[in-house]
C-alpha cells in the first residue's frame, strides 16, 4: 500500500469515527471502503443523494440472491408468504453479473433465503474471489458442518454474519431451532477460521424486538468477545403510518439480483415486485441508471412512493439503534 493510499485510509477512519455513533460502527463503515477509490465512489454517490439526482455515478455493491429457499420459518420473517417461484442461482449467472461490475466494495451472497442451502455456494464464492471481489454472507448458521465451514473459508469468503436473535428459549421460540446446537456450530466455525484464515471477519446481526430487547446486555456479554462485531438492528415493520422521506438506499449504488436474474432495487422487496432489469439479458451496470431506476429515484425525490415503499419503515430506522450503543462491546 502506498503512502498516499495509507494516508487516505487513515483519514477515512478518522472521519468515520467522527460521524459514527461509536467505534464499532466506525469500524464497520470503514470495512466497507477499503481503498481511497471506494471512498470517492461512495462520496460521489452520496453527493448525488444530497442533490436528489435521478442518476448516480457508481455501482458500489451487488446482492446476489443465491437462493430464496429457507430451512427455517422464523416468526418475524415474511419469507413464508413469498409468492414468486423458488430456486437456486446458476453459478454461470453469478459470474456473468460479477464480470460486468468492475470494482465493488462487496458482493453480498444472500437476500430472501438461506445461502447455505445452495449446493454450489463455495463455487460462487471462488468465482467472486477470483474476480477480485470481497464477499459478505448472512446466514442463520443452522446448516453448518465442519466440512462446509472449511469449504467456505478455503473458497475465500471475506465476511460471514450470523443471524442470532436472543438466547436459549427466546431464540428457539423465534427461529424454531435449538439455540444450543446453533451456538456449537458457530463456535466450530470460529475454530475453523482461526485455523484456516484468521482475517475472515465474523459478525452477528441481532434483530431487536419486544421478544429480544431484554436480552441485549446478556447477549453482548456472551458473544461480544467471540466475534468481530455485533449489529443490533430494529425490526423492519410495515405499519399504516405513511413514509414522509425518500429512501437513501436508492442512491447508495447497490442492486439486488434475484436467483433467476430479475433485478430489483431493494432487498426489502421479497416478492420481486419492483423489477428494474434482467441480468440474463442486460448488463448490471446499465441497470443502475435504467429508466425504471431513474423514475424510482425521481419519484422518491418528489416524495411520490409506490405501494411497496409507502409503508416501509426501513427509511426511519438507523443501521444500529442508538439505544444499544453503550451495550456493544464487540472488538
């Protein structure tokens, strides 16, 4: 790394720590921007957001829905209500999309499904790694085995995030899976990481709800020293209170490619209602500023919201709920 690059990264971390609520969130923000080029791209997209421009200059990340099948039926998840067909992304489609992308901050290997169900998941990770992309996967972790953990790590996975909401009976009630078994699977993965690639980042996403809020402090005391970061995320709800602000996500430079190649603007769109392109026929970079995406940003800038966006609460939640800042101890 050059002196200029190192200086830019140091300044970026200082800025992130200044604007973030705490050190842990600053580290996450910084992790998403590994080079000065990443920072410039994100900054120019943010400028387009501030100016409410209908087009943005850069694609910064892609979410590949490796599958929309799931092995759990969590009480708070709408996946069971999904009406679109279920399937698995072809590795060839994943490669086609990623070859077209140029540099990305991250490739996210999940959306509305459990990625560990995909029989060729390590192959998709290897494709992304070979093309120079960092990979980020969210998983419930329940399907992990020692051999699968080794395969994921050896394939070049950059970050894994386990969805764990609560402890003991609370987790079991919400997820329908034994907490003790899940804990042992995650601990086994952590041992494999230490053995094969200590640089692989391990995070936990904890959805805060009336059922789990009381366990935040105890959860942090148990898991904080085990993983690199814990995110406490407010539960996404669809209330009858209409939104009054545009959605920042439309200007961040991210697109979601569903397992069959349909492209949607938002990961909240579990039924694929707002299709903005088709990755089997179009380049992903051209879809970033396609006519549907431009219209969607223009409508949001004018506070005109479609049926999917009207009652979405994502716009009013922070990435991490500030009430729990003092309770986050993960290093």
